C-alpha cells in the first residue's frame, strides 16, 4: 500500500473531523510540524556563539517584568518602538519613561496586524504631542534618522534571526554613545503556535561581534522576555 504524505494525512483527518474542531487541529498540526519558512533560528551558524562569554553578561540586572525594566531607562529621552501592534507597550513606555519624543514604527501590513490596528494607535495617542507614528518597515524608518539620535530603541517586530540582526545593526548606529538597544521575545519561540524565534541568536551574535553587553533582562513566567543592551566601554 502506498505511504500517505503528511499533507494527505492532514486532509484525511480534516475530512473525518467536524469543522468546529478544525481551528484546534490546525494549532496542533502547526505545533507538531512547524513550517519555518520566514522565521529561522541560527543555532547552527558559526557566527552565533554557543554561550556568551562572561564579559557580555557580568553586569546584567534581572527584573520581574519588562515594565520594571523600563523604570531603569533614563526619562525624557528620544525613543523608538519598532513593532507597535495596538500600542499597549507604547502606553507603558510613555507612562514609565516620559519620553521627550516617542516614534512608533510599524508597517501594519498583514492580516494579523493590519490597518485597523494603525487606526486604533492613531486614535489612542491623538492627544500625545510627543508621539509620532511612522508607518514604515523598521529598517527603512530607522535609516531616516541621523546617527546617534536615540536614547532607546525597543525592537519587537518579527523576531526572526535575520530581521532582528538587521535591526540591531542599524540601531547600533542610530543610538547615542551611551544609548540602549532593547527588545522583546528574548526566547526560543512561540511554543503554542509552533514558531521558533531567532532573537537570542541574533542578540548573542551581535554582542560578541560589536562588543555590547546584556545590561538588563526581564524574567516573566510566560517566557516572553525582554533584553536591554549597552556598549561595553573600552
Ligand atoms: C508583536 S507585535 C508588537 C507588539 C508591541 N510591541 C507590544 O508589546 O504591545 C509585532 C508588530 O511588528 C510589526 N512588524 C512586523 N515586521 C515589521 C517590520 N519589518 N517593520 C515594521 N513593523 C513590523 C507588525 O505589524 C506588528 O504590529
């Protein structure tokens, strides 16, 4: 008897299962057979260290949440959040760090993160004169700022190794000498959706290559942690 392919099995199972259970089955299928077309990790690459050498982690301060981590950020700075969604964390950035300027950068171009969310964000921060909304890809938007402009760039877009690497590299030029590059989802992936992330690989590779250190980490129980990086003084 001919062996059925994975997709044929999937169709058969769908056929004999009531349609109300299909969303559940799709979730299970994605977890068991993740399709990593756009989100890649980079554990296999030589440029990604297996462990970070001590000098990159010896000063790290750990916080219970990313909001607590924000309390250590100097106030009244120039800040960019890359990847905004509906602006929930933007709200936290505003109330905790009281930025002089906050640039909310997002392309809002997908089914999951579409125009509707951008409209919500516009409305939400309408009366905040310190907030500018930039509908653009993160790397394009960042490149439009002069070098050394930001006190803080917070990265929270696709979480792929490639995108995070690009964002870290550009952010390095765009933050001040003592500026901070931070970001979300310093973890191996979204377990419930079966999507691996490349943030840890990109961050560790960047730290070693460019001589930066992890200065802050948040340690939320849900595992979607944030990091903050600072240049190692030479
Ligand atoms: C996880 S959500 C951001 C969540 C938000 N920072 C928070 O904590 O509430 C990711 C966002 O990144 C945006 N995004 C993904 N890739 C992007 C890119 N290359 N440039 C700009 N925005 C991007 C998506 O449109 C989406 O709104």
